[in-house]
């Protein structure tokens, strides 16, 4: 795939990623955690962010496109790294599995930049 087509595809995929939810400053935590109720022996409460496999797919695809060769890396590497860093910074709103993979993809990009 020519670098221009790779850049266009990567930009289209980057549009599919969630936008940063904003700064976390100003959050006030209660002094004691709210009690959780048990119903039928199961704990109710916040289970954390939902797992979104499409996000993981897009992250992997843009990373693979970026590190495929040196020309693609020079064209879209920085864009991909910035997008993945945005996701990592929003860790409180991202499923832990997606967050772990995002960090792995950042490390792959770092390795590719060190190899150049």
C-alpha cells in the first residue's frame, strides 16, 4: 500500500477512536466508600469501563500500519503515538485490557523509533 493511502486509512481509523474525556482535575472523593448491596450473594456496584473490542482492533491496525516499514512510520508514526497516548492518559475510562494493549503498542512504536 502506498504511503499516501496508508496515511488516509490511518487518519480514517483515528477518527474512530474515542476523544479525550477531558482533565480529571476537580474530582472530589467521598470520605468513606458508599456501601455496596448484595443481592443473591452477588456484589453490585461499578464494574468499571466496558470492554470494546472494536477499539482494540483499531489500535492494533493503526499500530501495524505505522510500523510496517520506515516510510509509513515516518508518515503516520507520530499521529498514531499521539492517539494511543491520549487513550493511555484517559486510563480511568478505558477497560484494563485495552489499556494494557495500548501501552504495548506504544512500546512497539518506541522500539521502531529506536531502530531507525
